[in-house]
């Protein structure tokens, strides 16, 4: 049995295990949650000032403040989540607050979002320090990056059994408690207009957390969070649609043959319970994965990282991730529109430095924490995952939240087709037909992508961008983010 088919068997077992878990696991309606929150709140915190970052090695000079550190989410268990918060670069007190989440599950929002995609400091390719990102999203909003759940990045629990419970539900609840306690540290942000954004597997986290906030807000005794909308990039949304899109995209982009595509179309019932018990289907999907092993599934037209295979523990990374998800991400274009698929290693080197950990209030600089960009164990052992968050979309649309979804159209992992299948299954009325959008700042104004507006939802593509869109199109992404915050579609004329 080759590696790919072994992986598929593993996947099948995982899915079977998942099905069983979902079937027997009771729906927990945790009424004690609110009490727990306010209890931990009463004990007070040091205030955001204790978390002010003042001496981050290699940091470019900037005029805004940024904070990093832990927020305890469960005192009894000794559970704490790590955050990094960058105030907006100008007029921070007038700008909204945006929480950014990366996916995996098991991958770090600090390692990807903050330091490779949309944060103000991007990890330098020599691992020595940071460089300024002129397209940082904190030029438009106060940006909060959370490493979630425990086990991701610097976040941890002192109770090892907590790690057996990781899944969507656990993640949403801890993130919610985190927000409550974070607002105690930063009271001036408590009533601020709030948005949640994320990509990849955060396509599940973001709506799930938004739903929890929306539900909890109905209780006048709980913290009222001014959640106004969500922004999702290449998001995992509905497993059936995501698989169908992945396969159809591979076929329509010449990664697999007509024959393989036909076999999959005829034998895979992605909607059903036992998709992976049909051998013809698993063999067809194996073939897709086998072909994707040859290229970068997250960006199908760019080069794979050559130097990466030295780190033995990372060897299986792309394929493992491929079975589920993550933002195996890239770097802002440097020369010839390229990017750096090896950048993950630089981030790892940087965040394991004693002086960096000390500056970020992670450790005393002696007892170091092991930071890695993705925690594979979490990824492998993820215990509950909602098969679809489309019902949550419906609920949030009805609630009047702003929902914008974007998709880099050269991503094979959560391809634009997956997202279109998901959104079209919502059956929303179209209010503004498919059209190109432009970003004026480019030297020669080109089509940035296309967009379509629905009643309650906006969908846009980024032409020529891979899975982690801001890595490929930093300027366009910032313009799009700005449009999202304003609630105004990007320009549809040159
Ligand atoms: C976890 O344990 C360490 C060592 O005892 C302690 O310093 C830390 O405060 C604990 N974390 C939490 C969140 O209680
Ligand atoms: C899927 O499984 C559930 C229970 O495990 C069952 O009720 C349902 O009928 C199944 N659906 C299909 C399409 O087989
Ligand atoms: C699998 O494909 C073969 C033809 O290649 C066909 O004879 C067989 O019936 C298929 N099995 C299933 C379960 O669809
Ligand atoms: C970090 O990893 C190294 C080996 O890579 C190990 O020796 C060390 O004990 C780990 N530290 C922690 C705190 O887990």
C-alpha cells in the first residue's frame, strides 16, 4: 500500500470515527458557561498594559502600540490562549476591532495571518527579524490574532486531558471566553464595532464563533459584543460541496484525467454517510491526491518548496494537510511575482528564539515553549467538525450580519468551485450580477477578480491568488478588506 492509499484509509477511519463520535455525543447546552466567564472576570487582570510589547527583536519602528500575551480561559484547568494585538496605525480609537483566525485545524494565526499575510510585521526570510508590511490590515482596523485552540502555537493547557476534547465546539467556546476576558484587559474596545475574519478551516471557526456570540448577546446578562459581520477567505464550508469542488477543480485545471473524473463522479456520493467505503471512489480520490502531491495544491501555478524536505517532521506536512486543510502559506511577492513557499521555516526559527518569546510575554526566555506553525497532532485528532456551516450562514444572514466570502482562484485545496457550490446551495437571490472588480492602485488597472452580490452575502474572487490570498495579492486584499469594513462593494469599473 503506498502512502497515498494509506492516507485515504486513515481518512476513512477518521471519518468513520467522526461519524460515530457525532452520533453518540450528546448536544451539550452549557448553561454554566456564563457564570464561569464572569467568575474568571472578577478575579481581574493586569490590564492590557502589562502585555505591551516594547522590545521585539528586529522590529521595525512604528507609531502604533501592540500587545501580546496570554488570556486565561479556564483557571481550574490552567488553560490559556495566546494573542497578539496590533492597534490600528492611525486613529485607533475610531476604527473597528477585527479578530483574525487561521485554520488547520491546528495552525497558528500568528505564524500565518500575522506574520505572513496581513500583520504589520512580516517574518524576514533570514529568520533574524521582521520587516514592515505596507499592506497590513491594521492600517484599516485594530487587528487581534488569536492562537486557537490550545495546543496551537503558544496556546496551552496545564490539564492534558483537555487535549482530548479538541474540536469545533471546544474551539468556539474557548474563543468566546477568550473574548470576554480579553475585553476585561482592553475595556476601551469593549463596545467597539467588531468583525471576525479568517481563512481555510477558519471557514468553520468563524461562523461558529459568530453564532455563539449572536446567541449569547440575546442574554442581557452576558457581555454584549457588537458583532457586525464576518469575512471568510477560501473557507471550508460544507464537506460535500468542498469535496465536489476539489475534484471538479482538479479536473477543470488539468490536474487529473477525464477518466479519473468520471470514476469519481459515478462512484463518490459526497453527500452520503459512507462516501469512503466505496473503493472506486477512494481510488479515484487517491489519484487526485497523488497528482496534487506533485505540485503545490495551495497555489497550483507556483513552484513547490525545494529546500523543505530536510526537516523530517515536516515531510508529511503537505499531504497530511491535504487530507484535511490548512493554509500552508506563502510570502508576499518579491521578484518576478514569486513567493516563498519555504517561509514556514523562518517563522519557526523566529518564534523559538528566547528573546522573541520573552518580548511576547510567552516565556521568561529560559523555559522556552515549543512553537510550530501547525500542530499535526491536533490536526489528526480533531474530534468534532461540523459537516456544514451553511445553516449558520442562513441564521446569520437572517440576523442581518454582513457576510463576505472571497476566494483566490488558483487554490486547489478549497477551490473557488467548492465555495460556489456551497453558496449556490443557499439559493440566495442575486442583487448584483457577476462582474469584475478593480483595484485602482495597480500600475495598469487590471481585473482583480469577479464578484456577485446576493441578498445578505457578497462573494468575490481574487484572480491569480492561491489559498492564503493576502500573500499573493496584498494590495488588492487590503482594498477588499477596506471595502468590507465600509460595507461597500469594490469598484466594478476601471
Ligand atoms: C500552568 O502551569 C504553570 C506552571 O505551574 C503556571 O506557571 C501557569 O500559570 C499555569 N497556567 C495557567 C493558565 O494557570
Ligand atoms: C446517515 O446516518 C444517519 C444516522 O447515522 C441516518 O439516520 C441517515 O439515514 C443516513 N443517511 C444516509 C443518506 O445514509
Ligand atoms: C467499480 O468499477 C468497476 C468498473 O471499473 C465496476 O465493475 C464496479 O461495479 C464498480 N463498483 C462499484 C461499487 O461501483
Ligand atoms: C521542545 O522540543 C524539544 C525537542 O524538539 C524537546 O527536547 C523539549 O523537551 C520540548 N520542550 C517542551 C517544553 O515541550
